[in-house]
C-alpha cells in the first residue's frame, strides 16, 4: 500500500485529488495538509511514501519544502501538482527529485498515468534486490504500465482503430514535423478529432510538440518519437 500526503492549500483541489486517488485505488492511505507546517507534522509522525505537492502556498513555497526534505534525508517521493508552468520552477522540481510534474488544470487520465507509473516503480523496487541494465531499460525507462489492461484504457473518444490509422499516417512523415491539419487532410478525420489523438500521444510521450509562430495564429507542430512507439503497446493489446 502506498501512503500519500496531499499538500494543497485549496480545500476543493485537495478533495478532487483525493477523489481521483480513491477512484484509481481505494486501498491507498491518504492524508491532507493545507500547508507546509501541517505536512511536516505528518511526515514526522508517520510513514509517507509520496507527496502530491503544490508550489504556491501561504507562508512556504512547495519547492522549498521539497528541498528541505531532501536535505533532511526523508525517503519520500514527490509529484508536483501546481499552476506553476515556468521552465525554471519545473527544472528545479526535477532537480530536487520530483518523479512527475502536473500543471493545473489537468485531466484525470494524466493524473492516473502518473500515479500508476509511480506505483509500478515502487512494486519493482520492493521486489528487487539487485538491478541490472536490462532491468533499468525495461522497467525504469519504459514509461508504459504493463500488466493490468484496465489500468490503461484509452481516453474517452479515442479508439484503437482510429489511433492505428493516425499513427500509420504519422509514420509517413519519416521523422519530419507535421500539423493537425496535415494529418486531418490525409486520414479524412475532423481536425478536432485528430487534435484529441495528437494530444493523447503527446501526453504519453510518443509525440514531441512545438508551437510555431508565423503569420496569423500560432500552429502546433508534432514530431514522432519512433523509439517511443512501444509506449502504445499496452493501450493496443
């Protein structure tokens, strides 16, 4: 069982996170702290495996708290769940050992992927004494979640058949960038629908997304990460 501590000053957001956790795994132990002082009191008195940590809180910054628990040697992992989207804070979070970073507002599926990925890693470490290179490559660097098919359902409105069509067309670009409109034109699927599929593929890191500025509105471009196509396998089986 994973012991989770939600550190969030907004009671409504904290309750949403709690409901998400219970929806994914109702056997998980969850505590809630509305500030760093309460969080410190909890981790000093009970085992905490994972923080769901906000950055912007009264009196104390979440990153400062994360740095402190690292300096004190607490063996606690952290997923940042915050509105902070500037590059410097995101980089700092990962330098302090964050295992994931979710920018508010986020979708349930992304939250679910993050939590299941963390639990998969914990299961692996708990049952393994010695790790070799193939373990690292296959278990730690492969970000798909194997095993339970129900854990990896495609998002609502995304089907395996259409996903296969879109992925096949993306392969035709042979590593070159493409836009939503280009995919939509070639597969005869609406731009809105294609955008949903590209968003999903970006979230699971099969696509690299960039924003290009030119004449008129900015355009999102995508590039297929060929070596990450394996991440789709758990969704397509």
